[in-house]
C-alpha cells in the first residue's frame, strides 16, 4: 500500500511538473509574439496589413497603399516593382525625389531613372508582363472614391510621356508603378525594406518584405 501511495504521489507530481513546464513555454512564446508585434508597431506606426504583400500607411495627412505581390517572391532580377496609390488631405505636388526605398542594411535608394529604365527595357517588359496576373486594385482601398491621377514617373516606349511630379489632394487618388534598380546590379536579398514617401512635413513609411 505504501509503495502504491508513493507511486501515485510521484505520478501526480510529475504531471503537475509537465503542466507547469507547458505553461511556462506557452508564456514565453506568447511573450515573444507580443514583443515582436510591439516592435513591428514601433518600427512602422500607422500601418495596416491589407494582404500578403499589400500594406497601408494612414494618418491625418496622408493615406498610402503599396502592393508588391509579384516582386515579393520574384526578385532575382535587377528590378523591383511596387504598385502605389495615395491621397493627401492638403493639395501637394509630389516630385520623384520624394520617394525612396531603404534596404535592410540602411542604404537609401532613389527611384530608378527613366534613362536606366529604358536601357534595360527587355527585362522591364518581362517583369511587367509577369506581374500582370498579380496586379492589385489599389483604388478600392480609398473610401472617398476621388478622381484618379496617374503617377507617370516611368514610361515604356510608345506609351505615355514621363512626368517627374504629380498633384494629389483629398479629391484625387494618385496611382502608378514605382521601379527600383538593384544597387548590386543583380538580385535583391530577402529581408524587410522600407518604402518611404516624404514631402515637407508629410512622411509615410511601409514595410516591403521580400521572401
């Protein structure tokens, strides 16, 4: 009887130990998750994930949506394609030098130049063609449904003329493609990049996660 009683006590103690261990591991995992979420919110405030490769920044001054479904998993070329759309509360003229991409190592990349874009037109055409099936209707994310303004920082041959600026305000949404050229002249490394639009006192930043 004493042996049976002792065995029962040992089994109960072992069971309680396992339960305590599982609760401890769960608490650690939950703590890490919450820490990671808080860190992401600190790194990219005012952002909202809209899909696997679509993110929105919104505050009192600007709403910016970026989508990069094709380039998220197909970035083994010289070019990165990001679809962008935005509105602002106040009327603004946004110039191409207001947009940049920050790499995971902190390097700031300006938008590609139209001259380089045209020189590598065969690869650009292939990228645009391959991305066609994953195009995103960014205009649907804007509740006020304002009129459309095209972002014409780039132009394929025989299409629209290039413009180095566009006008945007609360009554219009600007949409267009943004192209960045790899600083190494080759593939883009996996990691979290940051798309930044900065104009006077307005700044929007969204994560661009390449896998």
